[in-house]
C-alpha cells in the first residue's frame, strides 16, 4: 500500500491545492491535476529539474533567476509550511507553526533556508486565474 500523506489534489472555485510529497513525474500521471498545469510542468519546470524532484524539495533550491520561479510566481503560488519556531523567534512556547507563504517569501529567505531540514512543506496553492495566465 502506497503512503498517500500529503499526496492529494483538491479544487475549489478559485484554487487548486496540491500535496507537496508528489514528484513532478507523479503529478503528470495524476488524473486530478489540471491539464494546463501538466503542460506547464512539461514545458517549463522539467527543463530545470528532474522528474523525480518533489515539490517540497524544489522550492528550497529554487533561485529568483530560474524559469520555474517565474512560472510559479505567475501562477500566484503559495505554500503552506510548518516551520519550527522557538523562543529566540519571539514565541512563548517552542513548536511548529503552520503558515501560508508566497513563493517570494520562501525563495532567498535565509531563515527558512537554515530551517529547511526541519520544515514540513504541506501544500501548494495555485489560483486558477494565475494558472490560466501562463502561456505554454
């Protein structure tokens, strides 16, 4: 039996939510992934990363000059992260805090880069309008 934690695709009226344990190769095979997103992955993203790359890993190695960065930014991508916060971060009680970050807040953020090994990347949010705005 395959572990499907954080491997899901959900839609609502304006957004697509994707679990970040998917590799790009798995996303291309997933029926619920919008066709346009599959074309964007094939046309742009797989030119920079391998098909076995997972979404959760890709965002921490992305640079502001990468094509994939511009594509995700155009799609208005946001990621739900569980980041470890301790007392030095101004928290009364240490622990994981769940928060949604824009792509621009993650890429190049030194604090998040330092904590990437203890950060859980849960979900990718893409707006359907942002998805439509990318031309393939």
